[in-house]
């Protein structure tokens, strides 16, 4: 089960919640990100100039979250929209929050989901839906030869990663570092990138991807970080260095979101909306024994971004087959289906599992 550890929860309570979720292993837990179409922007005052600036900043942040790409702000249609953000704004309000124990004025903005999505489609950009893969983060720091796994949000690198991930709408998981973690892995194994040990220790969190960061600070106070990222058994590596943590974490978030968007986001392209035969698949689900299971399964499928229509194709005992229709990009749609914790791919494969007699992809799952 993938767990979203929320930044707003205090660390001790955060760990208690995570332990409970691990113990309960509720199959109904789903990885859905809220707040993609909202933003909170710090303001100096409530003057018209500050309010307009906050609206533009808020719209830009929402577009980055929904597309998963900072470069989307360079799109000509998006740049034009940022000039007049009021066209996409539903409501806003003023509030005060504490930052480093000091009160800070903020403007809270909510943007129209349909209008934002239409702008993104018109711009030819991908839409990254609310169903998002979770990334488990192992971070190791080397201090004068002593290595330690860190997950405390009081650590500057952890805090910066969490803050930017929250702004991107990217779910990150952090290890509990409890007795089970201590037995299964240590800082040396992470620093040496011992893949089998990392994979074994990560299994309990059931994350969709794993990120390992190895960092240290030199005598000139420069941070040096090497990243290794595993998604679908494919490893990516890169490194960064500098004194500004934000400047180090920005490219990290760009690399992560770029990989995840490529796999899970629905790209926009011009295709026939009536070619249902070519843009449909059969989804087979075993062990659906209760009417309530059927209703929940249908609700899950209908809520997935990119699925245009769902209809029951056949039923045999506890096995149901649904025909799903999508305008395009069935591979991305299936990647989102694979994220659903109540649907377990038969034989553990994430690839198309066959072709039905009518030459449609056949995806085979088991209901949990």
C-alpha cells in the first residue's frame, strides 16, 4: 500500500499514522492527490498590485501541478492566460499562516478545473490526473565519513524536497526507520546502491518508484548530491551541487515529474473521437463476488482520467469483463489503472496481457 505522508502532520504523529496504515493494509486506500487546482501565495498587503501578482503566481503554480512540467509556462497559450488569470479563477480569500513562528499574510486561490484542463488541452500539453504514483525516498548523508539515513523534516534537504513536492502535487513516501527498516537495510547499503537490499527494504511501502539520494557538504559549505531513481526497473542517475538547496531540488523535481508524466499523464493529440474499436480495451477482473464490489469497481474505473466510457462486456461467475473507451493513449490509461490498489495485475505484469478475439488489448486483474 502506498502511503502519502503529509507535510502538515507533525513528525511523531506522522509516523504513528504510517504504522497504523501499514498494519491495517487497507485495500481501499487509494493514491489520490487533492488540491491540484488550488494555490496559496504569500502577499505583502492586499493592494491591487499584490492581488494581481498573487493571481498570476497562483495560476502558474496550478498549471505546473496539473501538467507536471515547469516548461509548460513557456507555452504561448499559457503565457497569454497568465496575463489575465481572473478568467480561470473561481474564488480567493485572505488568511494568515505561521512561518518560522512568524505570522505571514497569504492569499488562497481556487481555480476552475474545467477551464484549466481546457487551457492545457488547447496548449497541447499533458494533463497529469489526480491518481499519481508515489515515490519512496531514501536519503543518506555523509558527515566526515559517518553515514546516516535521514527522514526528519527538520533537516534542510528533507524540508526542501517535501516543500517542493507539495507544490508539484507529487506524493512522496519517507521510510519510518523503525526496527524493521534498521534490520533490512543500513546507510552503507544505500550509499553503495546495493539494489537487492534497497528493493527488499522498499517492498513494505509498496511504492511505485524509488529514489535514493546520497549527499554531503564539503568544507566550502557546498552540497553535493547524487540521485538514483528506479521506475519500472529502469534506473536513472544524475547529480547536482551548490550552496542553494532550492536550486538543487528544482532539477530533482523536474526529473522526477518528467519521468512520471511520460508514463502516467494523458498527452493531448488530435485523434478521432468516434474510433471506439481502435481506442478501447477489455479489462478482465477476477474475484468480484459482491454487488458492492461491482459498484466500487465501476466507480473506480469511471473516475479515471482518460477513460471516456465504461460498459460491462461480459460476466462469468466472479469474473467480469469491462470494455473501456478512451479517446487516445491507452498505455497511459492502463498505467493509471495499475495504480489502483484494489486491482492487482494477474502474474504481476504491468504490460498488456493479451489480445481479445476482436483485436483489443486485454488487461487482466484480480480484485483485492
